[in-house]
C-alpha cells in the first residue's frame, strides 16, 4: 500500500512539473500562475502546494529536472570519447539532440537566461552549474590540445557554440518561410549544419595554400 501511495504521489508530482514547464515556457516565471497550473493538472491549489511549497520552489524543481535531463544527454554523448575534439563534437551533438527533442524545455531555459538577473543574484543553487562546468571543461581540453583556436577564451567559445545553435533554432521558422531554402525545412538537420559549420570555423587547422 505504501509503495502504491508513493508511486501515485510521484506520478502526480511529475504531472505538476510537466504542466508547470509548459506554463513557465509560455509565460515566464512572472507570468505563470499556480492556479492555472493546478487547473491544468486537475487539482486544487492546496494539493499543488503539498508537493511544492511556493511558486519559486516549483520553478526551481522544473529547472532542476531540466538540468538533470540535459546533463544525462550530455553524459551519454561524451561516453567513451577520449579525444578532446571528439568530446567537443559530442557536446555540440548533445545540445542539438536535446533542443530537437525538448523544444519547450529549451524555450524555458532561454526565458530564464533573459529574465533571471535578479534571481541569480539571490539564488543559493544554480541548476545548470554542473552542465556549464562540464561544457567549459570540454572546450578547455580541446583548446589545450590545440584542436580549436587557443586565442579565444573557453567561455567565449562556449557562448559562440551555444549562441549559434540557439539562434539558429529560434529563427528557423521565419527563415524557412522567408527564404524557402531546403536546408531550413528540417529542424534537426538545420541544427546539424549550424553545429558542424561553427566547429569548422573554430577548429585550429592550418590553412591550405
């Protein structure tokens, strides 16, 4: 009986997190409503607050679940890769796969990066810290091995990689309608093109003459 209760509780908690992710992605932290999230799950506010004591706690839990998921995708794509350049390619591939599979979670993260200045200053926990630390380590090792340009700070390279992929994802629907190019029609293949192109620009290979 206790196991069944725990399972039911876990299922309800996951349902709340799923609904909350949708609301936070669509409206941001400030615009999302606990009452609307509760209604979406088919529960009352007291039940929601039983699982999450506040809007801040719910939002943090959503971010932590996304961070755990993103880290797992990254770990999977880095597994068995020893060569620094291969690990960098694995990192880029992990980001592309995650965005293609989880566009709503990606939208939420984009909103968080734009809207979180005040929360970051007062936050005690940073859900994406582990992911970012791994990303910097991957980039730094590639630079140390002279696989990519060493005159660009690793954090700048990380911004170039993530920024290029994120921007390409964001503008693809508009570009696809405006330009009518075949390369823009499929999201996953379009992101692959962007990722591989940026990596080629960053790779520290001699120019052939």
